[in-house]
C-alpha cells in the first residue's frame, strides 16, 4: 500500500505551447510531466499515479501568466473523459458513474463545479 503525498498549497502545472496543438506540462521544479493536447488532465493522472492525494488542488498556468487559467481537485480533473477515450458507465440511479473517484463526486455535489 503506497502512502499518498499530502500537499497543502495548490499543485502548479505550467504549460507552454508545442507543435500541432500540444502543450508541455511541467512542474515548478522543471520536471516535464507530459506533452499532450489536454495537459491538465494528463498531468493530473500522472500525479495521482505518483502518489499525490486526489483531494489536492491543481492549477494550470500558462507560461508568463500572472494568474492560473484552470483549477480543480486533482481527482476530479483526472476523471475527465477526453474525446476518443472510452466513456465511463452510466450512473446508478442518482449516483456517480462507476469508476468515478468518490472525492470528485463529493466535490461536485458540494457545488465546487467541474474543474
């Protein structure tokens, strides 16, 4: 059983444009997490796989920006279904889709809104 990395400050993901609609997502420390068309979603999945707590806040910042562009809970962001991916199964009556992280469903229920 792996221990989750608990983070109190938001996790900052910096993005810079690459060729053909792709973006390079890096951490503040300069580690490249991915190059993707949806860098926040892909980076969130990678961070969860590395052991970060899904209830942590993640922010996407454009290169040289003075404020974040997108923000959300790591688990909710990672659960977003991208175009071309297999969709999650339909929810049971009044419940979240199967495989949808419980903390993401709770965040949406509390009115946090989608990331």
